[in-house]
């Protein structure tokens, strides 16, 4: 965790704009690190990939979820300004239905959401506390209020960008080499990465966006370089200028379908 360093970066800014950190995690260590996150004023939002638990043995998945919900309850009391997204980004995947149903039941239980039969007994102030179910999901309504600034965010599975010939452990230079034989899928396109945001992996590597979980676009390391140095490096500048000109200059971005959402 590099929260202290990032808090310092935020405090040192002279333009008055604070860094806003969004943490995205599978939450498996939240029992250990939750108090540090709560204490960090730089953290604006925490995203929990609770859909990942569908792949785990049930007991392990249930324990992880319980730890995440315990953290959410602490946030509701101690940090009501903090946003939490409980992600279920596997809607429509039938093999995940049993987990998703269980997960929503636990959230409803933890935050006192009542089913339709009991809803009539709830007063009008409680109408936001109706049970959240999978059936409520539709492409135009993906986010459901749980409590305060805690939300369930449902979405369908997306495809991770991947350069043909590279692997999750490939370095940037290996990825660039692999591109030599790969035909880029998309050359035209844009993205807001490196303009409104960048991402920092768990080991401190700074990358352009959170889709790059294996560091294919490693721009620097937060322990070795300042964030300003990293974001003004030749590679970062080249990628950012490309986006401004509707050019996907990095091979990893050329394999990205997510950026097709941006015009
Ligand atoms: S184009 Fe895709 S892979 Fe590249 S920075 Fe944007 S979201 Fe990430």
C-alpha cells in the first residue's frame, strides 16, 4: 500500500486540487488493511470485485464477503464521505447466478433491506431499502443504493485487453516485441487514461488504467519516481498525445475494447 506517499503528493499540490484515490480490490486482505484505508483521507472510493468470489470455494467466498461487509458497516459510521462500490460484473453469466443471489441476500441482510411483503410495513423514509435482487438489473439501471454512499454496481462481464503473444507476466518490452508479429485490432480511438486518471498496481507499478492488471504499460514505479515524473515521461506523453489525436499508440490499447465507449 502506498497511501502515505500518495497523501503526501496530494498535500504538496500547489493548485489546491487534491488527489482522489479510488482503490479497486478483490477485498481478500480488507480485514488486515481496512483500518489504514479508513484513516486515509486521500481515499475517495473503494471498489470491491465481489464477482471474483464466484470462482472460489463457497466457504472462502462467504468469509471474504463477510469481511467486506464488515468494512462497509465501519465506513458507513466512520467515513460517510467515502464511496463504496460492491461490483457484480458478471450478470448474465449463469454459472455465477448462485453466488450473485447469495451475495445480494447477504447485502440485503447486512443493511436491513426488506422484501416486498415487508416493504408495506416500512415507512416512506425506508423506501430506498427495498430488497436488491438480480432481477432489478438492466442495462440502463446498473447502480443500486445500499446505504449512504455504498452501492451495488451490476454489469455484464467485459473482456480484458490482451496483446497476442504476451502473457499476464509479460513486461512492457516483451509486449512490444510480441506486437512485432501481431496485427493491431484497433488503431483509431481515444481514452481518458493519463488525462483524468492513471492506476497503481499493488506492487507500486504505475500504469495507464486499471484494465492493465499485469503492467503491460508500466510507466514507472511509485517508490522510485515521483508521480509527476512518471506522468510526464516520454511513454506517458506519447500515449496521452495519441489519445488526444484519436490514435491508440500502445499495442495494449490497440487490443482494448473498453475504449470503444469513448468518442
Ligand atoms: S485504451 Fe484501454 S487499455 Fe488503453 S489506457 Fe484506455 S482503457 Fe486502458
